[in-house]
C-alpha cells in the first residue's frame, strides 16, 4: 500500500510564505551589495573572503607605511644632496680665491685683506649650510636633539656617527621588509673633523693670506683639495642612498597596487552583474507573489463571510 503525505491549506501557506521570505532575503542581500558596493558587508557573507580581506588590508597598511617612510627619507636625502652640492660650489670658489692669494706680491695688502675677508665669508656660508635643517632637525647633526649641528665657530656640536653602534647614532627609515636605509649624514663625514676638516682649513687659509705666507698657502691648498674631494664623496654616497630609497618606494607602490587589486576582487561587486541579478530577483519575486495568490485557496473564514 502506497501512502501519501497529507497536504493542508496551512502547509501550503507555510511553504509559500517561506519561499517569499527567501526571495525577500536574497533581494535584501543584493540591495545591500548595490548600496555599499561590496560583496562582503559582514563576516558571515564569506568567512574565507573575510580572512583574505583582513590579510590584504594588513599588507595595504604596511605598504602605505613603507611609502610614507620612503617619502620622509627622500626629504632628508634631497635636503642633504642640495646642501652638499651648494657647499661644493662654495669650496670651488674658496679654491679660486686661494690660488689668487698665492701671488701675494702683486696683490698688495689691501687686496690680500679683501681676499681673506671673502674666504671668511665663504667659511661662514659653509657653516650655515652645515646647519641646514629638515623638519626642524639639523640634517648634519646625526640624531642630536639640538637645533644646530655646528656652533658659530664651526665646531661640531651634534652626535657623531659610530658605525659600530649605527642604530643609536644615525637616523634611518624602514622602507621595506627588513630593509633600513640611513637618511642622515653627520657633519664630520661631510666636512671633516674640527682639527683638520674644511672649516679649519679655510680658517688657516684666511690666516695665511693675511700673513702673506705663500709656502703655507700651498700646503693649505692641498688640504682644501682633500676636503673638497671628501665633500664630493659624500655627495656620491647621498646620491646612491637616494636612488635606493626611490627604488624601494616604487617597489612598495607596485605592491600596494597589486594588493589593492586583489582586495577589490574579493570585496567589490561586479556592478553590471549585480544589477542584472537584482532585476531578475525582482522579477522572480513578482512571479512568486502572483503564483502564491493563485495557489493559496480561500480559507473557511472566507466561506463564512
């Protein structure tokens, strides 16, 4: 004997209402996606997608931080490069003045004094360059908290760089995973120390010009050339670091674009496809309403009216 399930008015009503509710829920989900532009509005929409999105967002923040660090590092290095280039031009001027002063017999006392004063002005200008600041910090002062790297006499007052303790005696920026680049250059590295460096050499040249000591000027000129070559080496080092930070910044930006694209694939909706699905859902819901109106028969209450 074959038995069949009993279908009642109540079971029909329940099924029709359940189907309509499912259609409404689906329509509501599509409406949320269209209004937000996102496929995932809550973790329950896609648990696996939520985990991937959180990981990608973490990578996005990391890449953005690397980019900001690189921008700050480029600001430091750009300031150093411009300052050292200008300082090198002043050193060349000082060399020309020194060569002129070596012919003291024809220059005369007044001419020698004028040359000495101009050399003093060059020295003052170089000390001013050595106190150049970026974001209110002296770029040649290491990690000093003081506002200047040199006093008015050209004596270094900043923190000297110690290669054996670089992490605490230099300014670095993290521009990649495990990649730190030093963005400062201390005064002694660029201009030499207080006893044999550029400022002391210029002071000696000025004194030799006033004293009319041609032999001493010859030695001073050699020392000035050494200081000038040291300055050029510093410019080359700064340029190489600048290029490396630029490359790391570009790498971080490329990674950011890649991660952003992956995140969009996970989170963002396909707008034309979602609009079409919404229209189909609305059509389906209207058809379900029409079918439900025909299937649900009048109840006993309707007969009693």
